[in-house]
C-alpha cells in the first residue's frame, strides 16, 4: 500500500464520525456505568472496564490499520505487552529476541518468571538461534524490529514461517515503525503490540498501549485478560490516541525524511564513529528491513568517539529534549548508558554496541536543517 492510501486510512479508520450527531470526533465517554432497561438482559454496555465507546473506537481503528480482526487499548505499552503475555500459563516457554524493550525484558525475567513462564533470549537476527531455542514447551516467539537502540533487524516473514511450522504464536512489538511503515500481521504474525506513547500518540503527552490480533480466538483470550485484569486505557487517553493516529502519516513521513538526512550528515562528521539507521546501505539489516518496512523510520542512533563528546553534545544541544522516550513532535536525544540500558552491566552493554559514546535521536518535526545546525554547533562546542 502506498503512503497516500494509508494516510487516507489513518484519517478515517474506525468510526470516523459519531453516528448520533455526526460529530467529527468521537466523544470522550467519561463514564463508569450504564443504565440497563432490562435487568435480565444487559445491554451492549454495562461497565466501563468492560466497554467504553471511546476506547472501542480506538480499538477498531488500530485493528483496521494493522490489518487485524480485533484491537485492544491498554493503560501503557507495558500493560499491552503484559496483558498479551497473560494468555500463557505456568510451564509455557517463550523464545524472545534479546534486544527487546527493557521493560519487556524486566517483566519477563522479574515477574512472569516467578509465575512459571520461562523465556530463552536469542539474537533474533540469527534465525538458527531462534529455531534452536524452541522446545516442546514453547508457545510463542516474541521479537522487536528495528531493535533498540542499535536498530538491529529481524526478518519478520522468516520468523513467522518458523512459528507457523512449529505451531507457535508470533508476536512483535511494532512501536518503532507503527502500522504506517510496517504491518507484521500482513507478514504472517499473530499479535502486534504497541507503545502508543511513542509515534502513534506522537506529542509526548500520553501513556498508552495497543494490541491487535489476526485471529478471533486469540482475540477472545486477550479480551478475557483485558476485562479480568483491567489494565484498560481511559476514555480521555483513548481520545488523544485516536487524535494522534489521524496525523501519524504526515508526522512520521516528515520525521523519517529528516532522519534520513540527519543519518547521512552524521556520517560526514569526524566525531561520529558509527551511525545506526536501517535505511542506510551500510546497515547490515538494510535489505531485509526495506523488504518488510516502508522506510527507515525516525530513530537514528550514533556512536561518538568518546563518552566526553557524547555528554558535551547532550549538554550543548538546544532543540532536542534530552530525555527518555521517542516518537514526539519534538526531537528527543536519549543516552542509553544511563537511561534505557542503565540496568544492564557495562560489559553486556558493550557487547551489544551500547557503549558510553552511543546516543539515540528520535527525530521530531523541526526542520532537518535546524536540527543539523544544532547538532553541529553542539559537536563543535568547547568541552565543558
Ligand atoms: C516505550 C516502549 C514500550 C513501553 O511502552 P510504555 O507506553 O512506556 O509502557 C514498549 N516497547 C517499546 C519498543 C517502547 O519504545
């Protein structure tokens, strides 16, 4: 699908107007309960944890956009991932990409493990490792591509094929690409999760999570968890997420263009040892990535020659926030060594390329030339 077609879909996905009044925006149904005309036969809506029309509009929209049969909205990306993982049970085993989001690693190793869900972490860019880790107890493969922060690429159709051959569910976190650039269900995956906090929300003013399934039966299992566990997205935040979806196309296409320009410029700077951006020809996963995604996205990581230069630059930039998170309209510069990967021991970080010189830039909607000029002056600034 061309970007143009998908932009149309983004604007009109789900119920794109409110049927009773024709309102152009689905109202925020700020409500916990619903009057029942017949106490013996409850109506479509009975309680806000179970159903809310604003949340439902968002759930329909994301299901359409990801090409699934059912969508779910949760209180955060981690609530989405955790609720999906709750469809498994003690004794089940998962094969998980070692470069998944830190919070996913934490919930698997520090929470679900205590409840008997076992995980083997593998380098999911190496399909042999994925295959070798499967045991008779394995129920699913969970990967994330591009990964964070070094943007390693996992071959989604190949992983989906392995899962299908072995009767496993294939699950992926599609936060970095969004359905605009990558639609894993169309590539054979069964479940997609999102931190809608990032590109889908898009304005750094919201925490939200989404999940979409390809199969109605799996949808029922997640629905059961959503209603029972109750980590639902509230109506206000559902509305903000719906609003974010409508502009995702124009935002991310522009951010991606700027990211490409910045990645190329970074390669010309003597202080920059390495640039990680999956649409660069010298990125090892470039070919695989561009087969399964419509561009490199808007996150660029780069390694500066030393920790001192990295710290100096982060102190001297004026436009980007220096912060955790990504996907906002403002550029965000993150420092994995003390932020997302602080909990990882230094040698393990180094083995994954997450050195003290590595920074990650989520490219916002500022003009690319202004961002380049700002990063340039920050790199040129005297050491503090
Ligand atoms: C931020 C993020 C999450 C977690 O989402 P929250 O909304 O912060 O709970 C999960 N996966 C990825 C790839 C993320 O970037």
